[in-house]
C-alpha cells in the first residue's frame, strides 16, 4: 500500500503492536494453559503458544491498515485492499476507544461482504505513529464536515 499523501491519515486497524501482543498472548496463553491442565499437554506447549501469539500479532499489525482520505477510505488487510468512497459510508461512529463504519452497500471486507466494520486502538501515542484512535477522530471530523 502506498504511503499516505497530504490530507490523509493512516494507521493500523489494531492500534499499537504492544497492545495487540498483550491481548493475543494473554488469550493464547489462557487457552494453552487450560488445554495443558485439562488434557495433559506438555508445558512446552504454553511457551509455543505465547511465541505463536507474538508472531500472529506482528503479522496482523503490519498487514492491516486503514487510510482516510478526502475521497474515501482504503482498508488493507492481509494483502487485500478495499477502497470505499465516502458515498458508500452511511454513518461513522467514533468513540474514545475505536470507531465503527456503517456502509450503504455491502463491502468486500474479509471473508464475506459486510455492512458494518469496526476497528479498535490501544495507545494513540505509541512511538508517535497514528493508530486507530487518531483515525477515529479524523473520521468523526470528516463525518461532521460532510453533514454540514
């Protein structure tokens, strides 16, 4: 995906890498620990699960980007880019933690077309890189200026 031009805001769909690593590692570690306790998996499986969570977090974080521009949105997930013009965005809901987009027509995001798309963020100041929270604020500003 090309870098953001002037007037665009770009960032990860999942917020900071650190936040995503923490969430995935905790979730995978809990599942692996439960499996080890219930089914007698060796404890090395726990460490393999934690390492897998870190690798998965890095892959997700670096391959999932949202770019907000004057003419529309570009969503890039795992090698697939989807462009959504502002005319197809029905509503934007922005909050302090994340944002939601509601589309007028189904958009080919992920495995099947979606009418609703939500993305989260964790730390807007992590390494000074814009994250989902910054994008949500920018989306909110765009929605206000478009309605006026």
